[in-house]
C-alpha cells in the first residue's frame, strides 16, 4: 500500500491510503506490536449509520479474523464532541472491559476521530488508537497528527490532547457514498494544503477540478495522498504545534473556527467555514500587497468549493470576539496564516480588528 510515514518524538506510524484496503485492517492490527498482548479483543467506535456501512464491514472483518469486537456508538457530527458524549464513551469502555492494550478503532469523520481519539488518550492513561477515516476531510487531514479534542460551550476543540495513533487506514472507496456536500467540505483541506505548500498541486487541482468534484476515485486518492504527505511533514517537524511549522496548517481556520462557534455549529460544515476563512485570508493577504500574480488561481480553487451564504446579521465584531478564545492566540494576539504567494505562507500576529472588518467588507459579507 506504499504507506506515508509520520515520524514524531512520541511515535512513528504509517498512514495507509488506497482503494479497497479496508479488509487489510485485521492483518495490520494483528501485526502491530502495540496490539499483540490485547488478547484478541478490540473496541470500535463509530456512529449508528456507519455501523450499517463501513464500520460494520470493518467490525465483521475483524470478527472473521478471530477478534472479539465491542461496538460503541457516538452521535453523528459535532454532537459527538461534547463532554456528555465523552462521559458515555468512557462508560462504554469500562463496561466492555477495555484494558491498557485493547486497541480502540475509530471509524468515521473528523468528529468521531476527535472524540474517540481523546477517549483513547485519556482512558487508563492511554490505549492504542487506530483511525479509519471515512470522509475526505478526515482522510486528508484530521486523522493524521494526533490532535484529539471535544468542544466546550465557550470554544471549539477547547478540551483535548495530542495523542498519535498507531496507524491510519484510509480507504477512499468509503468516499463513494459520501454526500456531495460532505465531499465538497472536505476538499477545502486539500485546497488549503495546495495553497500553503504546493503550487504544482494547486495547478493540478485547478486543471482537474471537474473530475475531482465529481468524485473520481483516482483523483481523490491522489488528493488525499498529497495532502497527507504535506501534513505528515508538518507534524513530524512540529508535533505539538509550538514551533510554527504545523501552525501553517491553520490557514483559513482562525476565522473558520470562529464562524462555526458564532453560529452554534448549526450553519456551515467545518470545511465550508474554512472556505470563508480562506477567502478572508486571501483578502488580508492582498490588502498587504501580497499574492498579486497568484490570486486568480487561488480564487479559482475556492470558487470550485461550495459554501453556504454568510450568516445574516453576523458582524466582524462577533467573529473578533470568538477568535479571542482560539487556541492559536499568542500573548493575547490571534495568529493568522496569510500568503505572500502560493506555496509561501506567512504567520502574522498583527491583524487588527479594522483590517479584518475591511477584508470582510471587500468580500461583500458585512457592511
């Protein structure tokens, strides 16, 4: 499967990306040193709809290979990432008899991975974690790098831990039945990687947008592998997001997370909110005289992503207040990732409230 390797101080692990590889899960689990003393027991965490699909198939494959699998159900979407859902998940792990060496297999999108990952990081001070991401967003981004978290009423991803999986298995065949809106939301993460790191990837995406947007599996596999490779480099260089390298992956997310929080997670999907965040970042970049020749290509990629209309009545001041709670705040300043050109990002901490307001006015979303 030609895995992509993530090499951090705490763990070295493989990210397997391919088509039709879900059935390799039992073998990968059986061969991993962290699971050899598990006594043939595993726990799988997903949502109810996925247990009727890929999670159910993965559990059955493990059972046919002799594993005893306990199945834990989380709510779908952001509802999985609450403290009450986490408490129920701990109860499931205790009742299932999960031990320190029992692998937890998280099957689903980013919310399932975040919540189940945090449970794995903290249950009995840490049990082996395997990610089997089933959305484009999770395959290209959130399943890699060890960020786990649940939300707090005051801020998104406010309670969490860095906890690396023992491996990741991303079967792009699971994207066949992904709703189009979810696919388009996830593609925002590929566009993010292209704009921040890889001009050649940006040009390829733009040239092949019709096939990518139509869900061509070969194109999606290439986009996932390329995005994973870039994220693996950033994570390997900056596991705990303190040296600035990994922070570049936050392009579009400062405003995007604030938009999600300000709308109570009921409006835009994560990737859709990030699209608005990237549009704002492009405006901020252009306002500083950057991105002149590359702006048309960047705009073309974002124009190929769907995002709902800007929430009515949402002002820049509302977002500014939400951003003050962002995890990327440093010494009271928000860190924005802007672009000098495609492939040349810049971390800045001097974006002012009037500057952001002006950028949103130029986008035509606020007055």
